[in-house]
C-alpha cells in the first residue's frame, strides 16, 4: 500500500528596515535614498528567517548616458548624493554574491529615477528576496535504516551536500509530523532548476540506497522542503513541498522501499533503495518516477462535485508513459460499464473500447503513450456523477501510470456528491 504525505503551508511577511537621518538644505540637487529589506521563507514546520542588516547592502548609481557611475555601502552613503540633472538607475543588493551558499539569503531591488536641477529626489527602495531556500528532513525510521548517506542538491551554478549528521529529523504519528531536530544548515540557490540526489547504504545489509529527483518551475522565494521517509509497508517516499507564499503546490514521489524486517529481505526481488552490488544492475541515476500535480487543488483535498468544476491534473513521466489506467470506486462502476461494457477499469492506452468510448472526454491512446507530460482532465467525466450517482457519497478515481522503465505512480482523487434539496 502506498502512503502519501500532503503538506499545507501558511505564509507571513517580515520587514527588516534600515533607517538613516538625512537633513538637506532647500534648493539642493541630488538623491536621497532610504532602503529596507522585505520577505522571509516561512512554513508551518520551519519558522526561521535570517537577520538582515541593510546598512551592509551595496548601492550603485549609474547615469543612463554612461557619464556617471558610483557605488557605496549603504551605511556610508552620503545624506545627499549630489548628481547632475538627467536619467539614472539605482541598484541595491545584499553583500552576498555567491549563487550557491549555506545560510545566505539574497536581497535586491532596482529603480529608474530622474534628477532635476534645484530638486532633491527621494527614493524609498524595498529589497526583496532573490534566491531560493532548501531544507532537508529525514524520518527517524530512515535514519535507523540508512548509514553513511548524504543528500546533494545542485543546479547549473553549483551544489551543496548534507551529511546524515546535518539533516533535520522528524517522527510521524497518525499523519502528524513532529520535528525532533532542525537541519544544522540550510541551502540557498540561484533561481534555476534543481536536482536532488540521495546516496547511502542500508544499515541492515549494506546494499546501496539512492534516488534522483528534479525540481522544475522554480521561482525566487521558493522554499523547497524535502521530506525523506521509509515505511514498514515496503514503500519509501520523498515529498517535495514549496512555500505557499510563492507557489501553492505539493509534489509526491513514491519510490521502492525499505523493509525493516530482515526476514522479509529477498535479494532476488527488485525492491529496496538499491540492489545487492554485483548481482543486479544499478538503477539509472537519471530516472525519475512519474508524479502528478493538481494546480487548482494542490493538497488533493476531497472536492464537492459541482457544474463546471476544474479537475485539470498534470501528469509527469520523464521516462515516458507506457501504461495509463483509471479505476473508479464501486458506486460509479455501473455508470462506467454503460460506456465501456464489461470493463472493471479504464485502460486508456491498451483497451480499444475504452479509447473509442472516452476519446471525447479523456486523453487516450497516442495522447498518452510515450508522453513525458500530459494535461489530464477529469472535468467532463466527474460532473456526470451529479446526475447518475448517489447523493451524500464519495466517489474515488485512482490513476495508475506506468513508464517505460516500469516505474509506477498510483494516485487517488476523491469527490463528494453533495445532498441537494
């Protein structure tokens, strides 16, 4: 049985302002500048932010015709920057310049302005976060199962690595996470696509444990919170969550698991984070299991069935889709069998009857086969439940996606048929 974790985030804003007294005489010409830094990376689990001293920020003023250019540290900026009339640009940034670094948030702002003779031009610059934050947490169970492992995050500009001693640790009971140890450091990256690599060895038998995952569609102020876990059911998962103050989405990654019972280990069965060295080929480190997103409902919460509802799902399969099956709960199966007689599920690639009957309602056949990314809509099928289903009941659709490497995604979405008078 696959187990999924859904994380919901809250957002807040912290303003860290610098204040400088600037007294000037009437009739002077030049620039008066005040700056502040705004924004933080916050979520329900990790409430942390880095202190910011705007007095250390760098200020650069340039004339657009190229005849003037000068820079200061904000603490040393004159009360009045005397400038000749003309068009200018001012850029303010935090002093850190590393594109990839530990515990180093980056702030910046830029603005065009004009200087007029006999006038003091005041500017109030608000610097906002420019990079991305990354935090790594491992479950206590995973910590017990793996040894000598590390978690590496990288992009085009560099990489950073957490050891087992540096990651955060959490426990989970009845779906509630409890953080028992915060990460000893957090990584900050330039805004480019990220890759996550986990490498280690199982404590039980020394076999390798590794996985690879990619984070796309990144943006400034993203906080990627990576949870790594292993379950006694034989399933392991990595959940990537992004701070909802920027992107409201959750990505679930389900991977072959770790069985903590030594008696259940069978070296001839392809399960586990890695296979015994010398007996089975290592998995392709560039492969990624399929995953699914629901932009309009990021936490996949149960949704009431209404007219014109949005059930636009995104299915990603980097190793290309080979099989796509949709299963429905028993209370909707009779209605499906009216469309596809005798079907106990909808094989949207391999069943010609399902392809013919549902081609106007769902992506089918070549619209799915071999694709790495599919916009999969249930918006035409689900509303039928309101007219043929029973009020007050839940209706479940389970999507089973298999890629060309045999990796599988099994994901359920639940809808409620409300009682109407």
